[in-house]
C-alpha cells in the first residue's frame, strides 16, 4: 500500500512538472489569432503571458509560509484546484474570463514552483536527485510540445476546443495528486528549535538566502530575456523567420538534458562547483559570441544551445540549492518562496527592460554586454552559495 502511494505521488510530481509552464506557453504562438477571435489589441494580449509570471512573484512567499503551516501536499492540492479552475474558465471565449483565468493559473502554478522542491526533499530523499531533474525536464519538454502543436490544433478546431485539449493534462494532474496526497504520511509541523518556537526564525535572516535569491533572479532574467529576444536578434542579422525559429529550438532541445543531469552531478560540493562553473561559462560564451554577429548557422545554433544548456542548468541548480542549503523541508519551502518571488519579478521585468534598451539605442551590443556581465556573476554567486553555511545548521 505504502509503495503504491509513493509511486502515485511520484507520478503526480512528474505530471505537475509537465503542467508547470504549458498553460502559459501555449498562448504566445496564437496571440495574433486572439486579436481576431477575441478582439484583443496586440499591446493588451501581450499581458496574457506576463500576468502569470507577476503572480509567481507576488504569491510565492505566501505559498511557502502556507505550506509550512498547513502541509506542503495539501497546499499543493489547493493550488492545483485553482489551476484547474483557471484553465476551465479559459475554455469560455471571453476576453475578461481569459484574463481572470490567467490570474488563477499564475497563482495555481506558483504552488508547484515553490512546493515541489520541499515535497521531494520531504517524501523522496533517496530519489531527490532523480525527481529534481525529471520535473524541470518535463516542464521544458511539454512547454515545447505545446508551443509546437497549439497553432495546428487551433486551425483544425476553435479556441474553446484548443483550450479544452490542453486542459486535459491539468485535470489528470489534479486527479493523480488528489488521489495521492491524502495517503501520504502526515508530518508534524511543530517547529523544533527554540528560535522557531518563539517566532523569530526566518530564512530572510541568512546571508545565503539572498545569495540564492540573486542567483535565481539572474538566471530567470537571462532565461526569459534570451528566449524572448534571440529570435528577433537573428532576424535583424539576416535570418528568415523560419530559420530563426529553428535556431530558437536549440535553446530548448539542449537545455532539457541539462535539467536532468544537473541534480545528479550536484549531489555533493564538487559537483555543485562544477555545475555552477558550467552554467556561468556556457551562458557567458554564448552572450559574448552574440556580441559579434555572424551569418553562420552553426555558430548561432551553438550560441542558442549553450544558452539553453547554461540557463537550464542554473535553474535546476537553484532547486538543488533550495534543498541542500536548508536543514528542514519547511525551510526549503520558505526559501523557495522567497527566492522565486524575486526571481520571477526579474523574469517579468527582464524582457521588457531589454526591449526598451534595444529600441532606445537601436543596438544589440549593450543588451548582450549586460547579459554577459550577469552570466559571469552567476559563477561568483554560485561559489558564494556553495561555501555558505546551511540555513538552520546552528540549531
């Protein structure tokens, strides 16, 4: 019985990973069609993908604290309920309900973002590296599948049917996790140390928290900004839109394996050092290379692949830091919420600020120089995190 419950919970974690970006990433390819279907101006429809990321930033700290008090599996279930309501509302072809749905989707997805690292640490300590690698890989894989298939499905059917097709995964995820979480062993959430019992404990009191927050924020900014602007960079430098799209796929294709292997390599300090260096070097080489435009398909594919590998590795390494730099899983949830709040705010602001600078200076040099500096800083931050004490270790 116990083994079956853990298998079901493990499947639930994998499905949640698959659904963590899909409800958002299916919208950008059909934004032009939404102008016709719903009458949304292009400037307004662009907010559809920004709203969930802003929700990540706003509610992540609250979800981390709620998970500590009420139990991570329970809070994750309520988050999935909100996510399911959000994707269900989107089925109705109405612009106001579409925006309401995206707000609920953003809040619902925040539960998975914040709580999965802590749940894996709590219930699957021996399989931590494996699951910590699989669920981000599933996130990237299904995000790519959604991006590739949403336009053909919309052309063959209509908006409501398209939203229903992609809602199936969310409903399945809710059913699987709903069947598993009530059967998981209940954890005693009574705080153990005197400092915690007096209410004085907070991960925000630790230097390593802010190093991890900076690391997560910078990797988020780089990942979202590069994904947003690299296709335009290639078009501006002589590639047709189709080739630009092909080059952009290398970002996802080569990033996916790194999401899987990073936690396995970073189980111990030498592996963490290696992955921190790899993340910083890979993105630094790519952004430095893009400072010198070339019409070589091979070189631009290399820059895209290195960017994808470096940012995917940095993202997964952030999750490893959440787990490795805390003593208790409650601290993992709170640290995850704190870091992801700032991180996703950076993810929302980064592409907008990048677009402003590109338009203001009519040059790609400044933006890629900034990306290069940020990429190098990932290495220094990674070292600072790795050689810092764990949160709560003195307890």
